[in-house]
C-alpha cells in the first residue's frame, strides 16, 4: 500500500462508522418485532390519540413559527444594527438548552408562579397541563431551528435582487413577499422541516410544562416513554410511526428544495 | 434635468459630487474601482442615504437633507440597470419585465411585457428563466424591465462589464439606441474610459470621491486637467521638473534622464503628457531632421501588433507607449531589446500639474 | 514526520481512556444502583456513607428501571417502590431473591401556599387539577388502589380532575412546587424532602395501600459482594437510618 493510501481509507472508515451508528437504532426499531404486531398495537386508542396530538400540536406550532419567524428572520438578515449579534445569540439559545431546562424556563415564565403567570391567569388563559401548553413548549424549542435556517437563507440572497425590486417601484413589503420569500424558498422549507421534526420529537419541555395525559397532552414521545415499561411492542410501533413521519418530512424537503418552480435560487 | 449634489463619508474618503444632466443627455462617470461612482448611483436611486445632499429630477425633489426630504426608492421614478442585471431568478423573462406594471390584468401585463421584449429583440425568450440566458440576452431583458416603468431618469452601473468582448460591441449599440430614444437624463458609471467615451455625451472623471474633470470625451483626452485624467484617458505620462527657457519653450528634465520641450507653460514638478499615436520612431542615433523638437533614446521592451497598428512598449528609462503602423514597424525591423529614438513635437507635449 | 502527530493523538486518547478506568478499578470499585425516584434523597445520603464502593445512582420510575433490566441493562442493585416489580424480575431469573427494606405512606400533597385544597373532598370540585403517577409506576398504582377504595362517585369525580400522569413521583412533586397542578398523590417522604414547599394531607386509614419497597441484587452484577453489603446496610444499618430521616416507614408487617 502506497503512503498515500491511508487517508482515503480513514475517510471511508469514518463514514462507515457514522452510517452504522446512526442507522442501526432506526433499523432495529423496524426489525425487532413483526410488522403485524406493530400494526395491531398501533390501533390501540392511546396510540392514535398520541399521534393525533403530536401532528396537530406540531402543525400549529410550525404555523406560528413560520408566520412570526419569517419576518423576524428577515429583519435580522437585512439590517445591521447595534446589538444585532446579541439578539441573534439570544434567539439561538433554546438550541443549546437541554429540553428539561427549557421546561423549567417555561414554567418560570408562564407557569402559575411565573413572571407572567398572574397576568395570563387574569386573561383567563391556562397553559400548564393543557394542549395549548404543548403548543407553547413545541414552539419554544423548535423556533430557533427555523429562525437560524431562514436567517441564513435570507442573508445568502443576492441583495441586488431586493434593490432592483425597490427601484422598480415595489415597497419593502412587496419586495419581501414577491422577491425575498420565493428566492429564499428552499431555505424556508428546510427550516420548516427541521422545526417540524424537532417539534414532533419534543419530550422534556412538554412533560415538565404541559404534563402527560392521554388525549390532552400526551404526545407520541411521551406515549412511547410510558409504553416502554409496560408495552414494549406498543412503544416500538409508535417509534416506527414517528420514524416514518420524519423520513417523509426529510424526503419532501429534498424534493421541494430542488423544485423547478422555485426558480432554483439555491445555487 | 437631473440635479445631483451629494456629500458623504465613504470609508477612506469623502464623496463630494455635484452634477447636472439635462434630459436626453447621458453623463458617464468614469473612474477607477473604489472611486465612489456606484455610490453616486445608489444615492440617486435612494438605496443609500448620504450625510448631506440634494437630488431633484425636473420639478420633483427626491432628496433634500436640509429639509429632511428622503423619498424611498420605490417612490423615485428612476430606472436602475445593475452591473449583473439582477434579474429575478424565480420569474420568467416576461414576468421580470412586467414586475413594475401594476393595476392591469395578467393578460394586459403580459402583452405589454411582450411588446417591450420585442423592442429589444428578445420576445422569443419571454417564457425563459434568467438562468439559461446569455449575458447579452440578460442585458436586453434588464433594459426592457427598466424602461417598462417609464422612468424619469436612467441609472446604469457598468452596463457592459458583465459581457464578453464580442457581445460588448452590439450591446453598446443597443444601449446607445435606448439612451437616445428614452429622452430622459441618464447617469452611467464605468471604469473604462473608452466605454464612457462611446456611451456618454459628456464624461466626468471621478477619483477618491471627487469629479476631477468634466467635458466631452475628446476634450478630456486632448486637454487632461491632471496627470490622473491624462493617465486615465490613455495618454502617456512622464514625470520631471520644468523651467522656462529663453527660447520661450518650457524645458523639462525628466526623472531618470532625458529632456523634453513643451510649448505649454509650467514650472517645478510636472507631468508631461503625449498620445502614443503622436510619437514617431526612428532608428537609434539618427540625426534630427524636421521640426520635431523632442527626441528620446529609448529601449524597445515589447512589440504588439493590433491589426494595421503596432503598439510599442518603450523605456526612456521611464516606461511609455508609442503607436506606429505595422508597415513601418516591419520596415524598421523593430524587435524587443533594440534601441531606437522616439520623437514628437513640442506642440503636442502637454504639461499637467503634478 | 507528518504522520507522527495523528499517531501521538491516538496514543494519548488510549492512555487517557485507560487511566479513566484505572482509577475506578484499582482504588474503589463502582457500584451502580437503579432506584425509584422517591429514594433519591435517602440513597444519595447513604451513598456518601457507604465505604465499600463508590455508589452511583440512576433514579427514575421503578417500572422504567425494571424495563431496562428486562432489556438487558445490568446495574448492580435494583430498588423499587413496590415488591411487585422485583418479584417479577426474580420470576424471570433476572435478579436474586428480593428483600423488603422500607415502607412509605401515600399522601395527598399540595403546594404550601395553595389554600384551594384542604382535604380529599376538595379534589372533587370543578376546576381543581390533580397530578398522579402513570398506571405502571408504583406511586400511580398505589394511587389507583386508594381511589378504588373510595366510594365510586368520589373516585369518579377525582379521576375527572386528573390532568397529568407523570412517569415518576419527581414529576408530580415538580408540578406541585410550581403550582402547575393544585394537588397530587405522592409519598410522605417526598413531602419531607421538598423542604417546606409542600404540605401533606393524610388519607383515610382504610384507603391506605400497603406500600413496601423491595431491593435485589441483579444477576450478572459486576460487584455482587458490594451489592450485598449495600443491601445489608439498607435493611439494618446506615441506610435504614437515612431512610428513617427522610420520612420512610419501617417495612409493613407481612
């Protein structure tokens, strides 16, 4: 073997290790029990309720994140102002927060004893132990994933497109809607997929802030955790479903970001 | 009439410009990179707000820092052609052109867009996306898009820079036609003096934020106001020290050796300017015949043939260039390394302040 | 010359790894204990006094820990908040014969500054939120036993107010401390351990379940001798004292 030979081999070995490590647990989920057992345990009421809750709550969270987060990310990407770097770091903070800490933070802010607790109660809103609380927890942990992605997508835009739009008579808002968003499309979609995936998998903050109750707050990850000690097959089947949904999300991101109709602005 | 007054800091220097461009006229701002020319365009378009300035087009005031008037770019009816055209990648050609057309049905907008594309000879590309267009095609779509808005002034940023040499000729003809037909004031910036000369009715040379000289291209080339302008407009520039002579001529002792005479007045450190085409080459050491006063012994560094002309790189020892016919170059058998004499008239020798 | 530093780096990593395991092996062995969340304070204190090994703990719902052992995880000691789980594992041959080492009392707990709930009856009111354990966690099973012993109308009303089924008793304590829930069913030892943040409301004696904690050495444990010693100290030694101090009761009479 020539002296040049060891580096490419090292590269391949690293890739093989990473592949095995990442795919083995996922493959094992599907291999450990028969597909029939998986499907039948999926039909139990608790499982379907958990699925419904997970999908609905994560979808609502994602809609909120996209509607509020896109303009926010645009502002961060298009302007330079004092303290911008600090703002960006603050927004990214939940990314590195352990979910349990996120849960405690949410309780400390929005819980009954929290900073805004009494005001929320006065408004007649109850967040802890409710489905709304699940949405809040999911939004908190997933938003940074979207914001980060979208901010860099907007930053990567050729600013002359935006300027050209202005010189052609379009206001800033029209420029945002008609030029910035379509050309940042792939980044927006991958941010959405990341945030949605994160929201589907959220466990710690949800458990702490919203609790775990079938039909109201027990999302799929919480149901898996509960099933784990009594009904391992049930836990497996729910895990398999979650994996399938996540894979579907990733695939649709790949397809959409390469789509022709987006003008292929992703260069 | 487009009236521009701008004063603002731009990094290392201050931009301080005052221009007037009448309707139907094109003023080309020519200068080196970083001179601030694009910034002038951006200020006029409203993409950059200067510390102080006043910009008006006809009756409308677009910017007046004293009175706190600062119209947003979309409220200024100017057409901006960007250096790389900035066509929207997610829209087809006709949609790009129709972008500024509002208030009508989709069909009407498409029809108007097609008309404009037809005028520029690219109607057949109406449904194509910019990604697949060539440089020249993109320029035409960009022009169509700009005039679709019926702008009151045109701003062009290095309009030919993104094109390859072969397309540039036809593109500049195209551009000339647009500028003539539009009938509005046009401000164009370029780093290439030839381009400025071709496209502009008047040329302003800008460096480090200031317009050093304004006039027609011929005026600037013939009477450069400074060494920089002379250099920029393609003349030969040699440095030396001048003093008046009893024969009424100014004698210049060149730095590094050699002497020249000029019919212009000057004293002290000067730059001497002459055009390459005004210089004649004779075999080295030949006696002076004829009226040409200036003669320098030079070494030939390079010989480049351009069609029926030959450009010679010379060293006296200061470097400069001369242009003679290819025929003469062959007759004299000029090759690099040879010594020769370069001669020209004192009346063609311009003196410029250092 | 260039390939030396990657080799050096690998050697360094191996040495560091070797050193890491050295310190555990030669001087003091490590005892891994999987224990119910309610045992946290008592066991942590006992661990500091346990000299035969460096005790490391994994606290979670007893059912969660039992499931791990079923999946092949092998701590040295398994301590649960009931005897059912250790007995099940013993029947499957995964642990040695379990011993009962403590008892506890289930109580209704509220946040110390919450005046809304003063008795079991108050749990039936509209709008009161209750947190209990999940069905498979011992504290949750005990709670269901208690509710089962109440008149049906009362237990229905209380069940209708349940808003969270926590995977371990720590989750319930957390909900109560932050006023996320009005009331919850926890052990008296948890109220003691909450340092004044919680208040206990006693349950009627006839509704009280028999709470017995079981402990066993896991088969295949790495430190079986130290495991046995740990359990001995738990049954009658410093461990038993820590349990008493934490509010646990002596094991119920058979």
